[in-house]
């Protein structure tokens, strides 16, 4: 009787285990998406990131996780992790390690922007109405911050106010 | 004496009103450009837009060969229009891909994308082999670089495909 070579046995077992695991991997349906981006430190976003208006800040690194009800897909809560940095002199490099903050709150979907009454807008509510902010849903994978008057926030040559989906 | 006091009170009221107006004026304005040369201005200039974007996807789209070390691109786009009719005329495109010489050509306004029939899209004729560059007009101050199908390009955690109006 020919013995089965142990290497082939191990390979077959590995393949079987991989296939078995892949069939059980499911997308977390409680997460609508994770959006990230580097933005400027505009005045209306500072309170959301717990950055004072007087603080030296030139860049904010966002990681925004939007949660939803897994059954109804209605918005529930968000988690925002950010790192703020300023430009150090004379190197003109961004400060390291930056200041990290984490905030949470609820979010809702509202309708309408300045240019489009049918636009889908996500509103983040951190518990204080005066510091809630709105993001225009450009597409399934892009969000853009809106100013108080509903206009798109204007970035610069260095950074914009667009967040991109980095994960589901 | 009464006249002097009345005049003072009225003047003080105007001062308070002006001060309040200044605080509530939206600072969501175009940023100063870091360009070492003055930006184009005047009635024949529709606008100057700047930004940084990821590199690889747009390089492929424009048939520009880049190495894996290309992580980001700088963009400086000047759009000109007829000073009377405001119809698009020509553009100048500067940035990482055009360090030796700005790319120049004609641009046009198109209407509609797959998902938004009312979208305003700027088409820049880059010539061969680069093809066309499509930009969605978010509003007067923000443009979004699109792919060849006029769909949004999705950025990453650092950069997006957003260009912002700049000023001197």
C-alpha cells in the first residue's frame, strides 16, 4: 500500500481549513462603513475633535466608523478617532506624535444640501447641537464635510474635507 | 450735549452690529495658495484649483507610468473662460505629472453622470496618450476628479481626489 505523503496531507488540510473558514466569514452588518481622510482644522470641526479654537492645528486625521442597526440598517452611533497635528518650525513637518482624541455620538440621515434638495446628508450629533456636523454623501464610498450654511467645506492645496471609505 | 450722546449711542450700536457681523461671517473661504508665483486672476479666469491626491489610480487612468513609490500627486489647475460669455476656453494644468511644463488645452462643460443626470462635469482635453480628465463640479469652490466613466475616484486615508479653489 502506497503511503500518502505527509506534505500533501498537510496541504489538503490547510486548503480545507481555509475554505471552511471563508464560508463562515461574514461582513459585520452593524457597521455601515469606516471612512478616513486628512482634513484642515476648520473652525466648525474643531469642537467635534475636542480641539480648541485657539490651538495650533494644521491637519486632522479622521477615522470615522458609522454604525447601523443590523436589521433595519438605520443609523445608530458613530465613533470618531482623530489625530491633530500642527506644522513645526523650522522643519515645516507635521508634529509627531500628534494629539489623539476619541469621540462618540449618534448620527442621523437628513436630506438636502445647498445645491441639491435630494442630497443625502449624514449628521453627526455628539450630544451638543452647536457642535454637530454634517457630511454630504457623494457616493457609497465618499463623504464631504458641509459648512454651517450647507456649502461644501473648502480645503487647500494641502488637504481637503473629503473622507473616503477604507473599510466596510 | 444730548445730540453728542445720541450720536455716540448710535455709533456704538453700529459698531456692535458690525462686530457681530464679522464674527458670523463664514470663514469657509478659499485658502491662500502656497504657489511661489501669483495665481492667474482677472475676468478671463474661471478659477484656480489645487489639491493633493493619491497617485496610482489616476496615473493608470492617464496612461502615465509611475513607480510604486508614487504615493501622492500635487495638482494646480487654472481654468479660463470667455470674459463676456463665460464659456470655457482653455486650461493650464500644473503639478507632479507636469513638472517640466504645464499641460495646456481646451476644456468643456458636460452635463450628467451615470448616477446624477444634473451633474456638471468639466472635461479637460489632455491629448494623447493621456485622454480626458473629468472633474465634477461640487460647487463653485470644490471639484472632484472622476474616472474615465465619470464615476467618483475614492481616495485613501491620507488623500482624496478633491481640488479646492485657491486665491492669492
